[in-house]
């Protein structure tokens, strides 16, 4: 394997032999290490490639008067601030190290999105080879410079951004030291859940064509309907929030998949990528056995005597394809029968 590829058992990241599937645990552990471990169990059983958490210190990312996002107001305690909410969702460094080891035991990649500079340092010290930049940091110049200087593989979410902002972020990362070919940009919408009319999957193609980067999709819609379409449009990475129980208290549970849905999503993605094929139009291996039964041959439409001339009146086309192909119809007309033929008998020249 080339040195540019990070390997798990199932997939080579950034060479994308298969769609790279990220189960976004996020903060759905509700601050509990035990719950986070159970989420890794569920994600591993579902067959994903990576489980991603979120790394932050609440005081570093939200001021005391920062309001919650609109969707967070609907899913958490109305009276608490964003800072108070985030404080309950933190995982400390020891918990991160524990989860990384546990992911290795479960044969899935441990990922976590840093939301502040201190968290970038912590994840770098832990040896992460792939960094995820969340949508909210796409305009955070000091943050992007710090991430770019690590010269790691980067997945950049583009929620709430326009094409110019994506271009600027890519330029900052590259100027800081990251190779452009190591950047994957995810189409994303940061409304939880995202209405179908706001998904805009075609933006993946626009991003790929505009910047020459790999693209993927971070899905915040309800269910799994959209991920198959994203794979069909060329997504190299699919990211999806999941939870152990959508009824749990917390900002993201309601818009997340439960374990059985996550397993089904992985199955749908793998089936879709199989169905995409190589783009070469040719009979498939499963079709060959049907050609004889489904295609046709030139046969006698009625009894034909030796030396009788073949005409459109005494010839027809019927299954099976064991004789002369109908594509040779014009070449057969006007020739003479070299023997007697019974009705429906394949013609020979």
C-alpha cells in the first residue's frame, strides 16, 4: 500500500476504494464514557469504518451569553445556555484515550472533531492521522491554519457556507502545509433534521468540479433515503449521526439513527456502490446465461424445401438464439436453402 493511504480492515482512506462510512457519535453519549463505549459497540456491529466524537472545552468555544442553535432550543432544556449545555457533553482526555483504544479493539477507526485550538493539540498528541473540520469552523482562520499545519488528511464539512468560503478554507489549509489532494469536502446542511428540499446533493458535483477535490456528504435528514443518492452522485465519504435511543435527552438524538437503522444504512451504501459498477457497458457475468434464452435466431416461418429462396415470407425471428442472429437478416434474404427446413427450425446457410 502506498504511504499516502491510511488503512482499516475495510477501506483505504483518501484512496477511497470503497465509500468511507463515518458513524457520528458526536455528543450523543451525553458525557458518559459508558454510553460512548456502547455506541462504539453498535457502530462496529453495523459495519462502519469509523466512529467520530466531538472534542472541545465548552469555555473555549462558547461565551456565557451565546444562544443555542434553533434546533438545540427544541431538543434541550429551554432555560440553560449553550455553554451550560456544552459543559454537560464534554469528554476529558482520559476518556478520549480510552475510546481510541476501545475503537482499535472493535476494529473501527477512532475520529473526533476538534472545536478549539487546545482540542486540536490534544488529538494531535493522541496520534490521529485524519482530522475533521466541522462546518462552524470553515471561517475560523487561526483554527484552519493550525489544522493545515499538521499536514494530515482532512475532511472539511461545508454546512452554511458558499463556494467562495469553501475555496478560501481550502486555500488556507493548503497554504499552511496540507496537500490539496488530502482534502475531502463534504456537502452538508446544519439544520437538524434537514428538510429534503435543502439537501442540495448536486452541490457535491459543483464542489468537485470547482476545486478538484474528493467530495462526500454529511447527512442530517431523517432516515437513510438520501445517502444512496449521494453515493450515486460520487460521494467518497458518508457521515451520519447515530444514537442508542432517539428518545434520549440531548441536542442531536432526535435527528440521529438508531443502531438498526445505522446497520441498514451501511447495507444500503454497500449495495449502492456495488450497483454503480465500472461504467463500461457490456454484458455482466450474471447475464450471459440468459442470452440464448432471450435473444432470437432466424427460423423458418413455414416448411422450406431445398433450393427454395429465403424471403421475408418464409422466414421469421424467434427464440432461442441458437442459430443465425437476426442482425444477419439482410444477408440471409435471397440465398437458397441447402436442405429442407421444418417450421420454426433454425436456418443454416
